[in-house]
C-alpha cells in the first residue's frame, strides 16, 4: 500500500479499506481527503458497492425455509445420516480388518507358494475386497472431478488434494496387501494411481489451465480412469461370489 | 438454555449414538445455512441441496469438531465450502455442455444501443447488470465476494472456510469487485453526478 500522502493508492487498497481490512486506515483516510483523484475513485467504488448492497437487500426475499421445509429437509436427511453412520462403523471395522487380512493372506500365500492359495480365508479376503472396492470408487470420483474441471481459468483443487492425500495412504496399504495376495494387475493399477495422487497432492492448491491439462493428459493417456472403473467393477463382482476363494480379480 | 450449551448437548447426544438429536442442530441452524446457501448460489434448489450436503458433512465429521468451538460457526464454514463446491460443479457442467463462445452473457441481452441515463437509474437495469457481473465471476470469486460483502466475513475467515491461502481469497474478492465496477461504473458516476 502507498505509505505516503501524494502517492496514489491502488484499487485493491481501496477495496480493503472499504471492508475495514486496510492495514493503515488512518493514513488512507488522510490521503483520500487530500487527493482528489483517489477521492473520486473511492467515491465511485463506495457507490458501486453500496448499490450492490441495496440490490441484495431488495432481493433478499430468501425463499421460505419454515417448519414445513425444515421437516422435509429432515426427512430427506435422516436416511442419509443412518447410511453415513453405517458406513462409518463399517470403515472403522474394515480398516484394521483389511490390514489383518493382508497379513493373513501374505502369511498364507508365503507358506504355500507356489500352490494355489485356496487356503486363504474367505472372510478376510472379502473384507479386503470390500475395502479395495470402496477405495477404487473414491479414487474414481476424484479422477472424474479432475477430468471434468473447467480448463478455461485457474482451478482451485484444494479439496481434491485433501482427498488425494487421504487416498494415497490407503492406496499404499492396499497395494501391499494385493501384491502379497498375488494380484499383480490390481497392484500395478494402484501403483499408477498412487503416482497420480502424489502429483495432485504436491501441486499448489490453485493450478493454471496448463497444469490442469497436464494432469488430465496423464489420466487420459494411460486410460487410468478406465482401468480404475474396470477394476472396481471386477472387485464388486468378486464380492458377490458366494464362496470367495483367492482367485485373481485382474 | 444458552445457544452454545444447547448445541453442545445435541452434539454430545449425537456422538453418544443418538442421531435423532441431530435434528435439534438442524432446526437451530438450518435457516441460517439455507440463507447463506441461497445468497451464494442464487438458486433455491441448489440452496436446499447445500443444506443437505452441509449437515451430512457436519455429521460425518462430528468426530473432528472440537467441543469448545461454536457449532454454528463450524457449520457455517462447512456450508460456505459446500456452496463453493456446488458453484464449481455447476461451472464445470456448464463448461462441458456449452461451447466457450456460448457462455451466457447477460449483457448480450441488453436492448440495442446504450441505455440512457434514465434507464441506467432504473432499478431493473442495475439489477440486471449486477446479475450479469455475478454470472461472469468464477465460482471462487462469487463465493469470496458473497462471503465478504454480504456475509461480512473477513478475508482470513473466507480463506479458512474455503480452504484457501489468504492471498487467494483476497485476490478473488478484488477480481469480483473489478467485475462489478466494470458493470456499474456508468451508473455509479451518474449517481455521483446527481448527488453533486
């Protein structure tokens, strides 16, 4: 911000001043009193923003959200809360079980290799499949978000980065488990996915259209989204099998 | 009962396995969330969707909510973030379904010729110009501006609510104001001349 009287202030300084967020409001006030040019710009800005406020107030007929709407909203929300609660419970149980499953599978396969891993316990394998299926579904949603992001202007990918960061940790765990379980195809896709997740989580939260294009090209050129979808479908199908064995899903 | 205490009790009940207690929180804060969402999205259906998503997100993250914090402020930030996400999703859908040169520009629907001073002073024309300027804002600019100008949140609070760096939030407000000034400069000068 201009620190001395006689130096014109920028429009951005005026905006901050208008909202009471200027670092040196007294200095700015003095300058606006003394400088006709800046004073006129200040008047114009204040007028524009006052008009916006007036119009917003005039249009402030926010639609009714009374008791009836509230009740309808609750009726819509309640089943979703129940489902969210169930999923949270399942996740709390599944993550440690998935780790346990990976250890059991690794141990079993290690002991009996190269024999077919028929001894793998169906219950633990199923838990691993459910966890991996869930992981692939969340990864797919993230990839879709990135592929569909508007390429015309800088994009904020803050929330995608947080998801990528969470998925990354889980992906490493699942990759180790499926590698031990002898699922090279699945492990390879998870590894590819991890590389992309690392790239997403390490970028600045706002990326340029060019950077976004690079990410999209990476996803599209290797058919990563397609692979994730196919694997997710295969994993889900595998879950439906009545007597789970240790057959490959890839 | 104090507001904060009522919230804390409801939160404790939900955490203790009584999801129906979440309705208390919805009844206490639903209207404020709806009002914020409507201001940010400008659309009634979107506002209702934001109410759903905000409360669902709050429910899912209740374990991360610190008991000492204000539930209302926490939820308000979630709602701002949900509205922003919705605006971004809307922009992406538009970008996919409409070619760049077909992006709706409300200015294009202005009747031929510059509107005279009398028309510019007319409320409808001003409103139309504001809407046009808002429609040209990115999701981030619109969100940041609404939160700063209409909701009175500081730049730091906006950054926190939208998970941004402070500078990004600030620049978004600047860009939004520039667009409004571009749309309303003529009107503002006319009004100032009339005052003088």
